[in-house]
C-alpha cells in the first residue's frame, strides 16, 4: 500500500520540507506560479529501478529533476503525512498506517491515526499565503469529518477518506476484516459525505473534478495549489 509521486512533480514535495518555516500570510502576487501536485498510488517507476516499464514517466524524469536523497515510506498514510507536513511521519500522527497500528500503539503520541495538532499542513500554509487550495482523490489522513481535507487547509476538496476503494463505485471499500463484507467507502466534498455518480471511474472523475475547481475561481487573481491524489494503479 505504498504511494509514489510522479517524478516530474517531485520538486513540489521539496516545497513541503521548507514551507513551514515561512508560515506567514502574505498578499498574493500575480507572478507566483500555480502548483499542480499529482500522486499515483502504488506506482513503481522504471526511472528508480523498477522492473515495470514506465517509458513516458521515465522520459519526464530524465528530462526533469529526480531526487537522489529523500525519506519515503512503503505505506500510504505515512507517505502522505510526510508529503503534506514536510516532517517525519512519526512526528505528525502516522508512525504506522492506521489500519496496521497495534492496540498498544493506537492513540499514543505519533500514532494518532490522523494529522495531529503539531502539523501545519502544506495546504494551510499556501492558503494563508494567498493561494487557492484544491484537492481531489485519496486522502487517507484521518477518517472522522473533523480530520477531512476541508479542515486541513483545502478550500475545495472531493476526497476518498479511506485507504482505497473500487475504482468504479463506493460500494466496496478495501478496509475490512472480512473482504466478503467490504464496507461502503466514504467520500466527502468540502467535508460533507456524498454519493458517487453512477458513471464514476476514479481517475477520470478526480481529474474532471479538479479541473472544475480550478476553472470555478480562475478569475480570482490568485494562484492555485491543486493536489490530485489518484487511487490508481492501486488495487482493486
């Protein structure tokens, strides 16, 4: 259940590492760049030695910038926690993926199972700096409504809050003790639970919804930070 960031966009992750140092609200400047951060779920890249051929992504990596020294996790939540905070996952509430935490770990400092109060998330920093903050896709950084993207700096969001689900419906969340009785996956738009449209397919829908958010306020004069967190190619 690891998550890998498409290498052409990896420089954006660097922003998360240093952005907390300048958490001060500043007026938006017209010449500031828009930021598009795309995360693919459980994607192995040939440019980093995977046996899986990814020629198009490898070309982007070879003509762009690749990190050669970095911290990462093989699991979903810890990776996303580090990306959104710029801090070690043990400091911000995900010493392990919440579904895998032992009873003696759960709820202890660093094992809260959500982005804890020590975190000023990247989206909040950018929002306070005058960016429009938008997100679609997989969240996996806290299931209760009070830990949704809407409470952690994203002004507009459409998020799968669990670790995964069917790519075609919300009727089969993957977090279940009995796989034959998979729970209904929870999706929230701007913090409120929603039902997926009948023609839903994860990658198409998340992309279209994010474009909709970008277009909605394009005349605001503000740059945008758009986070597109695909659930593909992760199973099922």
